[in-house]
């Protein structure tokens, strides 16, 4: 890996949004890795699939893709069978910080997150179009949050598809540019 890629990977921004997470055992982690690889292979055709549409049609298609992704997240949250069979439910957290190598988010204390546990993460930062980024992550730090019955969780990505990682990097840099532009506008006034 070249140093430019290494540097891009660790650029962090403070951002809001949703994180859906579930603790996984080693068997589920292996299944998730396979799913991430298959999903990444399928992403190659996404750009060419949307070529030839007008800007309005692209906006409609992206909005529909975003709605579909959110519906998938809602369906995951309603997975009664998973819980009935003793499986780990998908929980919702509040995204605080994002990079292409990991996240920091707030979760409820009952989530039973401890250092070194593996988890499935679906990341959807505020203003992020398309399906949430899917990753296999490892908890690297857990500490009490300022609000009661909450904890701040830092997780490092162990497996993330190249397509999702590039989308997160692109999102991160767009947000940074917006912050710089708004700061420059404020100083010009």
C-alpha cells in the first residue's frame, strides 16, 4: 500500500448519522467477510448501470436506492426470528466520527460491547446517498458517554469492500471541503 493511500485512510471527520451494528461470532464473521467481497464485486457495474440518464432521473434513482437501503435497515431491525433463535439483534447507534479505517459512535449500555469483540456495521452518515457501507469491525475502545446509559464506542474496520471504502473516503473529503468553504465564507464577511 502506498503512503498516499495510507494517509487518505486515516483522515477523520466529525459527522452525524446512523450506525447499525450487531455483535458477531467467528462463524458469522466469516459469512460477513464473504458477503462483503461479493458485494464489492457487484459494485463494479453500478456506475455503468446509471449511465445515460438525465440528472433528474439520476436523482430519482439515487433517492430510490437510498430508500431501499433504509428499508433494508428497518427490516433488519425488525428481525424477530433472529432474536427468537438466540441471535444478536441489529442495534442503532449515533455516528460521531468517521474515517476510511474506522468509526466512533454512541450506543446504549445494554449493547454489551467490549474491547476486541467483532461486529457487523452498516454506516450511513448524514447526507450519504446509496446503501449504507457494510463492514466487519473490531471494537478497539469503549468508554462511558456524557449522557446516562450510553457508551462511546470506537471500532476499526477489519474488512470493508474497496467500493464502500472509496465512497467513505469521497464522502469524508466532500465534507471537509464544505467545512473549509463555509469557514472561508465566514472570514470573507
